[in-house]
């Protein structure tokens, strides 16, 4: 086996073998994960014969062009492309590792949306009695619920402004000022003339 | 005349190598042996001038099948 140095590349990292038309390259296994080496090698399968190995804490990659001359310049260019692609693959691998949780969440949402609206069978099995989701702004509230709530609030509101004297008059009419229980005549007077003296509507007719 | 290929067991799947050997059985006689940390494959092509190309393609096939299977660890 003949071993020659490639111009501009340290011989400890890469060397060529002109007799077999191959170039060997060592990639630090602590810097470049195996998945990145696999991904890069896969890209080169159509134009090179690729053989992977291990050597002293490094991945050893042997490349041989399938077609064309295997001179030093060709081998050096091929090796440079492989090294660039390997660096790119390693970086993509790192980004994927860092964003794995985000990617999984986005994919899950996309798959959930792609399933489409539920069918009648699914709606039949759906548990509508479960607790509703949090709705602090009242967006999910129906018109009836909202209207009823306002009416109830209005009824419970304390008197204010011009309505106060009228309410006070009503209260004074219903309850004597001395705090005693109203007599039957007083109660009739508050109830109005439609009722008879004994309080029986039938007898009043 | 024959070529010996050495496939590291930590990088190549045995089933991928067997698949590659089966794919090139028409073009070469291939023998798979256990070489400790490596799988050794001896390739002897029916046409000697094609031996280097067949050995190279067999190696590519084994690597591609290993990668498509998710590597050795899966």
C-alpha cells in the first residue's frame, strides 16, 4: 500500500493511495457522531465506493471514485467535499437533537389536525360531561348564559341614584316605621284594591 | 485473484452484508467469515477486470442497507 500526502491536508488526518486510487480520511469520533458519518457516506454512495472503519478513536473513511481519474487533485477535491458534507451533517444532527421536543410537538399537532373532524361514532362516544377548559375572558360563554348573568347581577345591585327614593318609599310602605308587624288592613293597602278584605281573590269578585 | 473486504461489526450489520452478497451472487463468488471485530468477505469475480468494481459496489450495498436499517444499534 502506497501512502502519499495530499497538498494542504495534514497527513495524520488524510492520505491518498495512488496505486489503488483511494483516499483515506480520519474523523474524530468525539466531534462527529456516527449518524452524521452515515448520512454523509450515504450521499456519496452514487459517485464513490465508500468503506467505513474505526482507527484509534476516529472514524476511518475510505473513498474511491467510481469513474474518471483517481489522481491527487481529484482525490483531494472529493475528500474536501466529503469533509464539508460531514460537518454539515454533524451540525444538522446537533440542531435536531436540541430541537427534538419542539419538532415532536409540532408533528403531533400536525397529525392531530390531519385526522379531520370527528365522525358521528366518535361524537357518540365523546364525554361531554367533562370539565370545560379554562375561559377567563368568557369567550366560550353562550348568549343566554351571559344575558342571564347580567340580569341576575342587575337584580342584586344596591340602589343608587334616582331609584333610591322610590325603593325607600316602597320599603316604608311595606314595613311600618316602628318595626312592628303590619296589620291585615295595612297589608291589604300595600297589596292593592284587587284583593278583598279577607285576602281571598274569589270573594273580591 | 480475489479481494478481501473487512466490515467493522460496530458499523455494518451482518444481515446487510448478507443482502449485498446475495445481490452480487450472479457476478462473483463471495464468502463471508467472522474475523473477530470485523466481518471478512472474500470476493472473487467471474470476470477479473470487474472485480474491483464488484467489490466496491458490494461494500456500498452493505453500507446503504445498514444505514437504511437504522445502523447497527437499532
